[in-house]
């Protein structure tokens, strides 16, 4: 059989396609490669964007906004000290962009001080997106911050 340049091009394309398909198969079949969405109910959350923006503005305009600290004991969330901390209600969502299995949500318990500690055992080291959706005297606030936990 005589090889000409057309036959060589067809063989090169076939080898290249096999090479690419091998990686596609490897990624699709291996459980180490997670194929997860950023959030399960993405479209439902998009409907609430305006309300979130208003709550974020209210939270940012506070005289003493919420602060986040990474300590040896864990993550400390400090609520405004001019609020009666016992009347604060809401939820805290911790989102780990690199691993959906580590995400969790907490209900804000009745606070004894204006600080809330999330123990180090619950939060693995790495980058976390922390969302505090809270309410004080029927006014809703929303704080979001990325925090690198060491």
C-alpha cells in the first residue's frame, strides 16, 4: 500500500481523536473528577437577586458591620455590638468552592455575646465563602465574605 499525504492526514486525525477521546472517557468515568453545579437551585436563587442586593446594602451601611476572623479555635463571627445580640436570628451558610461535600448551614443560636464561634473541627483549611443571612428587629441583613481558613 502506498502512503500519500492524504492518507497521512487521515491517520493523524484519527490518532488525535483517539488521544482526545481517551481523556474525555477518563474524566467522565473517574469519580475523582466531580461534575457539580455551583448551587443546586441556581435559577430559583436568581429570582431573589434584588432582595439580596437590598439586604447587602443594609448590612454594609451599618455603623458596626459584621466581621469575620480566623483563629486557632475556629471562625469567629462578630455581630454589631450596638445591637441586642440575643434578638439576632438567622442562618450561616459555609460554602467550599472546591468540595461540595464540605458545605454546611448553621442556624444562629441564641447568642450569649456578640461573637459566634464555629469550631475548627467543622471547618477544614482552605477558602470558604461565608454567607450570614440574619434578622434583627424585623430588619433583614445579608453579609457575604470569602475567608481563607488556615
